[in-house]
């Protein structure tokens, strides 16, 4: 025995569709009535004001006498290379000498100069700083050393000669 089919108007999804369509139509009609009211109010008032404005305000054009233009010589700025006093490069041998637990001054002594501060986070007992040095192997070569509480915690390099 088969169960009798429900009539179309007794299915739940039909009522969901009807509700969505009704809400959409309600929003669409409500918006259009409001816009029509504001549009009709503004169109009825605007022509009167515009006519009055155009009659009272007519700009006058005056001819301006042109003066001869002077040539201006612009000198190109000279390139000034910044010399960074503490800038030093790192080699693979120097990188291999760095060990966990070393202080920043020990690392700077090995490399021959202080690196650039890349990132810092925390304070006090949880201070973490990452310093970076350019590699001597060429463009893009670099090394990063992470210090936590003033001691080496991690190191990484890219492109240093091996």
C-alpha cells in the first residue's frame, strides 16, 4: 500500500518559497514608493530654484593678459649613498660559529658588526628580537638570528656560500 501524496499547498518548502517572494516584493515596493515620493518632491521644487539661479547668476568672462613664460632649469638631485656605520655582512663560516645561548655582543663580535633589527616582541623576561645581516655571497643572501632574553634562541640563513 502506498501512502497518499500530500497536496502541493501542504508541503513546507512551498510556503518558504512563498514567504521569500512576498518579502522580496514587499521590500521592492516599499523602496520604490519612498524613492518616488522623494523624487517627486525634489523635482517639483528644483525647477523653480534652478530658474531663479540661472537668471540671477551669470558669470562674467574677463580676458587675462598672458605674460611671457620664463624657462626654469631644474637640476637633478645627486644620488647620495647612505653609509651605514654598523652595516656588516655575514659569511657562512661566521654563521656556523653562532650557537644557541650566545649573547648579542658575542654574535656581533663574530660577525664584525651589529645587524638590523627586523622584529621585536614582548618585554622583560619575555623579550624577543630578530636581527638580520646581509650575506656576503651576493644579492638576496642573508642571515637572521633570534634572541630571547638577550641570548641566541634560533638562527636561519638563505643563500650564504657553503
